[in-house]
């Protein structure tokens, strides 16, 4: 039976104390690794024997060292903390994590929430000191194995670099990987890579370079369109110059170079001298415009006199996923925003009424629930401190765990502030003050005022026979439902 990753599977029996969530993980599909299906079968049999009801199954197909990037384990922990499940059932203890820090944090979070963690194939009574000691040994072995694997990979990477090979044998733009692990020039791509460097040396920007590469039919090694920052990163790493970038340094490579050493030095020198454009210099509407396809709109031809236009960022880099090309002149966008801001003051009372109506239909996030979560995390800090005093966790684990908990508390406090109704009311109260400042104010200051009042301006494709203003949809910052 195949499952959708991280899809909850609800059953009827949800008795408190017996609700189990299965967490499954397989880093790689290989013969000596237990498959997700086998792990689920063993977990369900374990739950059946212990009278547990499986209320959800979450899984990850990734390594055990990473935590925040594993949606399955995050969802599993959230279920315990929201009291939607009572016990996490694993195939083996190492499935949750091979990291000592992650285990200390996970164990503490589950304990504070009143839950428990059990292994279907390594049963231990973790309510006793000997059971916790045995679990600690198993997790320590898992961490040791993970560190050994990491050391082997680092040694492998270093050996490959010494041999003139990149650390990993993945595909490279402009080259064809040979059976012996070396790289030969790809005659269909190499000339255009040399042209990309020549254009970059001549001052062509990353967006135009990416668009040119996409129009020439080139794609990333994963088959996607080139993005400006991705192409710039490829050029900066110098693989086409016969070099290998590893550990913050350039090393000589065994593969043939596409560009000359002179061109590489010219490109490097240009990159070192490249100035960073200061923010806020594009005018009052910089950063506000969004295309109807969901992409930002970038300045495509803004000139020194302030004229020019904004265009869909996807279209500018050659991505045809935007259903229709969208452009808007800077003058019209600024006119629209100015008219809207200058017309706000007479509408303040009406805005308050509309805001109250929206709140009645769409209640904001429960502040009391957020407060309870903050209280739980503060209890976790206290529990961690007691564990440190009792010698149950190391100072390193304590520092890492408390850092994560304090970050979570900060995020919850930010959510609490957003859930405060007065936040939108305060912004509406400031409308007369902001609109008064809008007049006779430099563009950079107008941009800050516009961002304080406006979340985004969505631009639709042009149409014939109508007011151009109908192409624009403005979302104010007091709109509770804006994303």
C-alpha cells in the first residue's frame, strides 16, 4: 500500500491515552533499508497489540540529521503538542533523529505535552531509569553512526578534490559526465557558456543573462529554467574555468576549461567591483507590484528621468508559466497609488466599518490559544534548566535546546501581536497622519509610507476599451485575509 507523504489517516477510535501517530522515515531506497511500507506494517501491528488507535501516519524520505526540513517529523511533534495524539510510534529509535540535540529537544517537548515515544522493534520502558538509559545508549549509537558516515563522506570529498574531481559526481552545465567520473565538454552547451561570460564581462545583468540562456533552450541540470541568482552562482563558481569551488576556495580541476584564464580573471574582477544598487531608489512604488500569475514585478526599463515600466519577473527570465505578458508603466502605477492614498482620509470611518464586518465573518487567531502555547514553551525552558541542574543533559544540548525554544516563543509572541485587533485599528487611525506626510515628501519616504499602508498591488493583463485602473487590484495592510 502506497501513501501520500505526510497525509493524516483518521480512524474512529480516538480514546485519550491510546491515540498513536506513526512516524516513518527512510533516507534512501536500497535493499538493506526497511521500506516505508514495512515500517508502517510493523508499527500498526505494534499498536494493535497494545490497544492503540492509529490516528495519523506521517513520513519523511530524507536523512536523519536534518530536522526543520522534514515536514513529517514537524507534523508529528505538532500533533502531540496540540493534544491530537498521545504516543509517537517509531520503527526504531533512530528513525526520529540521529542527532543528540534533536533527541533531547524532542524528548523534552513530548514530556511537557504529556505524550510519550515508543519503538515497535526496540521496546523499552522509558518510565524507568534503566529504560531511559537504554534508550540513551541506542540514540548515542545512532548519533555515532551518523558521525562516522559524515567523516567518511568528508574524506571522500577531500580525496576527490585532490584528484581534480568535484566533491559530488552530479551533472554539470556545459559538460558530459564520463564513465570514469571525469567530465568532457558538451559541444552543444560549451560555446553558449563562453558567450554568457563574454556578455557578463560586457556588463549584461544576471536577469538578461538568464533570459538569454532560457531562450537558447538551455536548462538547469534538474531540467528547470535558469533563474538569475542560479545562473550567477554557476558563473561565480568557475567550473567552466577549469576550477572546483570547495570549502570556500578554488582548486584546480581535471576537466577542460570552457573559458580562458584571462576571461575568468576579467569576470572575477568585474564581480568584485560590481556596485550594489541601494534600495528605495526606484521610486515610491518599488516592491509593491505583483503580477496576476503570483510573481513579483521587476523594473524592466526604469530610466534616469524616472520613466519606464515594470514587468512580470517570470516573463523577464523567459519563464512562460505566466499565462500572459504583463507590463505597467511606472507613471500609471505611481498615479494609481497616489490617488488611492490621497483619497483615504475621507474613508476612514467606512474602513473601520468594513474591518469590523470582516472580523465578524472571519475571526482572527485565538489569542488565548497562543498564550497557552507560550506558557507550555516557558514550562519547557524551566524543565530544561532542571534537567541541566540534575545532570540529565549536557550544557551543549541545553544551549541548543533553549535556543530553539526561545526562538519558538519569539515567533509565538509575534503571532500574538498579529492576533491583536488593535493592530489593524491603529493603522487605520494613522491614515490621516500618513496621508498628510505623503504630500511634499521625497520618493524614498513615500515608498515607506506606501509599504506601511499597502500589502501589494496586483496587475492584470491589458484589455481594450476600458479604464486602465481596472487592471490594478490594491490590497491594504489592514486586510486581515491578505497573504
